């Protein structure tokens, strides 16, 4: 059984990776440290909690095929939550529909690939699998 500790560790590692990717992408399209900082901080602050609860929900509704479950998890997390939340935050911060679109589409595309890789790695990692 996956522990709350494991879900928390996964969430923190996922956020650190996401912060670096989102900051680079936001800087690429805005060239503004203030907008980069605001978009990155707000998005990842919200998603630290979203990821934790997303992981806990999927533990309640497992799918036998790990590949299928990884794809469904990616779609609900990155596609649905990611587009809505990041799109809203980046539009509010930049006030520019085109920048919002570039930031969101680029980030979500890269994170789709990273999400599947993350799931693959964590399926093989034994940290925090069993309660002690």
C-alpha cells in the first residue's frame, strides 16, 4: 500500500521538477522575472495540494493496467487541471491571451511527457510503499 509519506515525497519531487520547467518556459515567453516568479509561485503553490489529493484519489480507484492508469492520471491531472489552472493564472498575471496560450500549451505538452516518465520511475521506486 502506498503511504501518505510516499505521496508527499512524490508531490515534492514533482513540484521541484515542475518549477524549473515552468520558470524556464514562462521566462522564454515573457522575458519578465516578476511575471515568471508570479506564474511559477502561484501555479506550483496550488498544484502542490492538487497533486497530493490527485494521488490519493487515484489510490481509491485503481485500474489494473498500469499503463492505462498512468495515461488516465496524466489526462486528469495535466490536461484538465493543468490547462484550466495554469491558463487562468498565466492570463491573470500577464494580461495577454497569446502569452497565456504559449505558456500553457508548451508547459502542458512537456509535462505530459514528464508525467508518464515520473509514473514509470515511481512504479520501480520502493520509498514509502509500506506502513511501518
